[in-house]
C-alpha cells in the first residue's frame, strides 16, 4: 500500500511553518492517542502515521530531502532501521532520544506522568489546588490553619493495592511485566506506557470491591497548614504528597495552597512597607503637635507633627511595617497626614479665623496659594496683551 503524502497526513500545506506543523501534530495526536482509543486499530495506525510524518517534517534536513525525493529519500536507509544515507548524501540517525523526546513533549502532562532520573511515574495522582484567604494580620504574624480537602485518598480496605485481601497481583500479559509496550514500523520504534497495567507491570485478578481495583476512594481529609510570617497575596505553598492518591499505590500528587490576603480597612501594603492615611486637625498642622497611629502588630506609635505641615506630607516609622518572609526584619510604616478643614464652626470660631486672616499677609501664612494665584494673575495679564 502506497504511503500517503506527509503533508496530507498532517493536514497542512507544503509551505507550513514549524509552528503550524507542531500545532497540527498536537491536535491530531491528542485525538488519535491509543490511550484515548483503546482497542481501535485504525486510530493506532493513524497515530503511527502522523508520528512518522511529523518526525520527518519537523527536521529541516529531513524535510528538505523529502521535498526533493518524496518517500524515496528514506526507502534506501540502511542499518536495520537505525540510520543510513538517502539520496543526495543526507545522513539520518534515529538513535535514542528521537521519538521519545516527541512523545514526552506532547504527552508528558496528558498522561499524568513526570520524567525524572528513573523515567515516568505511571498512575501518579493529580495535583490539587486550594484557595485560602487570610487577613493582613495573619500575613504579618503567620498562623496555623486547618483546612478540609475532598479528594481521592488511599483505600483503607486494600491499603492502596487495589486487590482484595489475600489476592496477589499477577504479571501483566500485555507488556510481560515491563510496564511499557513497543510498536515497530520501518525504522520507527514507538514506546508508550502499557494501557493495561498503567506501567506497573502487574494486574489484579480480584480487584478490591471498595475502590474497584483503583486503590483509592473519595474522602475528605483534614490538614494542618503552616503559614509563615511575611507571605504576600498570591503566595503558593506546596504540600508534597498531599494531592490525590496515585492508582494502586503509585505516588500521590501535591497540594498547592494559593493565599489571598484580604484588603485592610486602614493599611495598604507595598512589599514589606505599609501606608496609612491619618487625618489631623488644621490647628495641629499649623502649630505642630503629636498624634498616635496604630500599627499592624497591635501597638500604637507616636508621630511628631512639625508646625506648618501640609496635607499629603508623609512621616516614616522605621521597623513598623510588615514582616519580611524568612527574616527577622520588618518594613516601615509611612503615615500620610491629611489636614482636615474644620466644619460646623461657631460664630466665635468664625470671628477668630477672620481676625487671623486680617492679622497677617497671605504671602507669609499661605505661600503656596499666594504663589499660585500670582502665577494665574501673570497669565491673565499676558492674555490681555
């Protein structure tokens, strides 16, 4: 049977870019993957076909040879399918790392496995996310929090083995205990996790009734979470092995706790620094004095207000801000003074303010406003000219 054109197999044009090729391959591979089509021989054949096409077209050198000579560029390959020279002197090497790299890239997360020094981890439990809301004070001090998580946990009846008590696992007949199966087509060798035993190399003749042979059941668990002082909004805490239990004793996933710090009614946070706006009487701003301001640690601090302080002027209190994560240091507290204009004045108070206004000159008592209106007057004079 004649091979189909590789571009036709992937459903792309001959001038398709590398990104277009990858997108087309990813889409088809997800549809045709054997684990999504168990027992479907036609889907398995098409899966091999798209892998063969993509492996050639993704490589510039092989693609150039294919564009010149078509399938004949590879028909003359020698060496038992491991390599060889095609027309035009092109050298092709299909040693270790070829298709395995493609497979890991495309299906590493889809299969729930993670490659490491020992290969993939079949049946590994899924990672979980838990959103936890804390106050600014909790973020400052740190706290111990108790949470309840509903997930797949180890079956107590079979202790995670998936087998009824007394039953023993037997060697998987599909992979002969290897946990992986291979399919050969020309010089391509496709290796994937055994769909029967999920990579464990063993199957169970008498599955546990409580968990139907999975070794895990749905259950709500109570966990204690230690939140360190100094955490910020969006901080992620990882609890290793506290995610979903793996299939039949496989490693459990991880639990990720995402923290959100609720807005405070007084303080605004900027890293380890805090900002607070404090209204002060006009007389205190004009004559000077002192005010007390709260701190996030529950104490009070005294701030000296110099005479002539203006609205928006900030005063810095060192070491009165937030805790720094994994440190004994603290940020600073910035107090922004907001000068409050008096309201509901009595007649006597109004008289005193008028006397104050008459007693001095605006240039001395209110230099900023006097300077502003002086500039406005100059602008008006220029416009008249």
